[in-house]
C-alpha cells in the first residue's frame, strides 16, 4: 500500500510539473548595445525589475541578460534579454501591475535604446 501511495504521489507531481511547463512562456529580445555605460545601466534596470517581480509575488518570473562573446563576428543582435514567465496569466498580471509600469516609465529613456530595432519573439512550451 505504501508503494502505491508513493507512486501516486510521484505521478501527481510529474503531471503537475508537465502542466506547469506547458503553461510557461519565454520572451526573447535581440538587440544591439551602443556602449558599456548603456549596458551597465540596462543590467541595473533588469535587476531592479526582477526585484519588483519578486516583491509583487512572482518569484519564478524574471529577466536574464546575455551577449555574444567578443570574438564572435556577428554584426547585429549581439545582445539578448530573455523573459522567463510561468504563464500568460502571470505575464499579463506582471505587465499590468502599477509597480512594473512605474519601472517601465522611469526607465523608458534608458531602455528605449534596446527596444528600438529589436527582434522580439514570444515562445510557448510545447511539452
């Protein structure tokens, strides 16, 4: 009986993890950074918004920043921000939150250089 209960619990956890993964979305922003000072300002801005998402109750939603290695010869879209979202509902709730909107308004001028001309995609988990 203990084995059956244990197997049922493991199965339920697996199904829950699968359902969660299927609801997850990832946003990808490709862009170019003009200089190192802008990059530092942008990274600080991402740290700030990640703290806001944690504060408003979305600890598993956050942004990550990446860039190509200096030796890479690609001339465009050398930097990337990835948004990690647990679901469309959470994505929408975060983006509608007054604290998130205030962050966006405060950083509009700094972050605009990254948004202008970016390549943006929203990906949904398939499994």
